[in-house]
C-alpha cells in the first residue's frame, strides 16, 4: 500500500509540473478569463498609452473590447481612434487604420511613420497587425517577414522605452462540404488551404524570432482555439496547420460577435500579463 501511494504521489507531481511547464513555456493566455483580473490590474492597464494600427479585423477586435466593457463595467478603458497621439493626454487605447489591404509592406511603413510622428515619444505599448487578406497563395513569406523584421527592429532601437508587441496573422476558415469534396476528387485546390499555409509560415517565423525576446500575441492560435480548448487544424503533406474556427466568423475571415469577444478577451489578458 505504501508503494502504491508513493507511485500515485509521484504521478500527480509529474502531471502538475507538466501542466505548469506547458502553460509557462507557451507564453500565451488561453485558460484565464476576465474574472481572474483584479480591479488594480484593470486600472494599471487603463493608465497605459497603447497604440494599435490595423484594418478591418482590427476593427472587429476593437468592437469586441467595447462589447466586453459593456458586460464588465470594472473595465474602464478609454478607446480613442486617432493617428495623432501627441495631441491627446492620459492613458488610453489609441487605434487607427494603417496602410492598405493586400499590401502588408504599406501597413508596416505607415505604422513606422505614425510612431516617428511623435507616438514613439509617448506610447508605452505599440503594435500593428496584418489582415488575412495580406497573405495569399502568391505571397513571398520570407520577403514579407524580413521587411517587417527590419522595420520593427529599427523602431525598437530608436524607441527603447516603447514596448513593441508582435501579432501573428489572422486566418480564414477552410472550405468544407460537398463543393470541397468535389474539388478534392477533381484535384482542384480547396479554398483557404494554400493561403492559410502561407499565414502559418509567416506566423511561425514571427514566433521563432520574437517569442523569447518580445511579447507576441498569437492571434492565429486564439482564432483557432474553440471554447472547449480544442484547436482547429487541417493537414497537408503530413503537417498540421491552424485555421479559423468557423463559429467565430460569418464570412470565413472577419470575426462575428462571438469571435470578436473571444479575441478581444485574449488580447486584454495578454496586455495585462505583459505590463
């Protein structure tokens, strides 16, 4: 009996340590909830000057934050749409559109311009994101990533007081149903497969490069993670890739209300953890 208890105790320890290590090594927040955050932490976040450059999926996320704030009055973030942070005072979640869709380099160039226009002297946290539409079957992922890395690394050197956050590219759903089955039989490409592979490739480079250096918000993983924790994937040539969970979107790319609140919650928790 003593031997059995010792074995049981050792097993429980292994399980506990393994679970702890997985959570700590991932650097991502997908188990906590809004209710786990204290009023003091929300106050600390509200005092930060945050700038977020984006396009349509970014608007979805901003809308999600506003929906969460309606449900949780203890969250008092001042959300302001502006490209001119020096003209306003106080902690707030500032945001604006950057660049043009289908041209990721233009988004990073615009982000750099906004930071250099004065935000770099005032912001505590700054980040911008690409849209799923910026990465397609013809995208040169290596070129896209190297341009991003060159520009962001230069900003980090010039503005060491700013915490620059990196965000993985959002995903789309994969075509399913009878049409997808027919395409597969005929050897035709199924919608969403190749572009999502490219997005996963970009995201992996981002994670490999920055995950142990800077805060990285894994938007793609959040989009793929279902409410029960299951991760939505597809397989191609023996490899698994993340894809957008279909119930988070009404058009296969943009976020519906459920998706907006899901991603917004994860972003807020991520920012809290990285203050």
